[in-house]
């Protein structure tokens, strides 16, 4: 049996055909630039049409806070027009096949638990470092959704506990914050480089780039320390495009370990692991949720 799996984000909709062995084929992406929920559903329909009659269902990974059972979108994340809609009902009405839905960070976690870097874990956290910081929590082998389906929403946590007006984590530990910090220190225009260009500068041995990455990992490492103290998990899976850079994950792990080294008492330490599935994580996790929705 084949399924159409989609990863809906703020900048694009990735899609692929997949079978029950999670092999992906016919992969593609279309830009996300829609003004209304109706336009968005029409775009989903256009992706589906070439596969009509060939798939047994659609597995959706989507940004925003949502109820994966009912399909209700509490927020649309970057796609604000989806807030207050029922995405499962809308897509099923358009395409006429069974549809499943789960939050994108939760899908990334599911992929890693199913056959990735977290297969040996009962308790874990996935942190997806992108524009913001997406989070997903595994407790006793199950996704923890929270009382209002907002668990893991790391982007809006406050880092400075002494200043209620301080910026949230997304402004300090998203990839944009790393690039802005480097651009200011290097005296180059903000927005003049992307992550690939930054790591090119780092690889060439630029001290300014190394210092910016050090500050970035220090902030994120302290956040992971705090989460570990509260949740006491086995491991943190670090995802997003930046996680493909070993120098980033290695330095982040060093910062986390330094926080535990300086603790006044011995505390259990989590392992810091790179996600196995990078750009395909949400596609695989969405299918896993479709086939085994209880995790």
C-alpha cells in the first residue's frame, strides 16, 4: 500500500510517496504562499491529484498547535489562516481519502523514535533548530501533547528570568539569531548570508564566526540544561538543517556538559544526539503517525 506524506511549513510543502516500509519516492516541494485556508487546501489538492487512485491515505505534518485526533488547528504557526479550521476535515473533503495530522516537531520526534537516533529511549526531547526552536517531548514512550496541545513550544520560552520583557528563545536560539549575531560582529549587512555561508566562514577559521557559534551554543546549552532538570530524559535529538553540521552538535554537547560540570551536585546527564533524518524527518514521522497513531 502507498501513501502520500506531506510536510507543511511556512516556506514550502514537501511531499513524497511512501510505502509501509517508509521508503520515499516521487519527492517534491512547492512554495507556500497562500492568502487563505481555501487557497491552501487547493494547493494540497493540486499535489494530491497526480496520485489520485494510487494512495490509501494522506499523512500530514503541519506547523502550528493542533489536535491530532480531531484535526482542529488552534494556531496555524506561520500559516495563520489555518487557525480555527479543521485540517483533517478540509483535506478529506477535497481529496476523498483518509487523512491524519500531527504537529511538525512531533513528527520529527516520531521519526527518530521509530528508526532514528532515539530508538532506545522511553523519555526524550527533540529540538528542531530553524527559524525558531520547535520542540517535542516523549514521556514513557508516548508523545506528550499537554492539556492544550501546546507542549514543546520552545520558541516562546523566556531565557532571562529576571526580565519579563526579555526576548523569547526563538529570537536568541533560532538560526536567524546566529546569523544576525555574526553579521553584527563581522560588520556585514544583516540578511546577507545564510546558514551555509556562515559555516563556510567558520570552516575557513574566522574567529568572529567561531565566537558567534560559541555564544549561540552557550544559550541553547543552558536551555537544554534547564529542560533536563525538569524532565529528566534519556536524550535530546537535535534537528533542523543546522544539525547536519557536526561542529555545531559537538560544541552544543560541550556546552551542555559544562553546565552539568558546574552544578553544585551530581545530576543525571542526557545524551545529545544528531537527528538521523534531516529534511525527511517530518515526512517519515507523519507516515508513522498515520500508520500507528498511538505511537
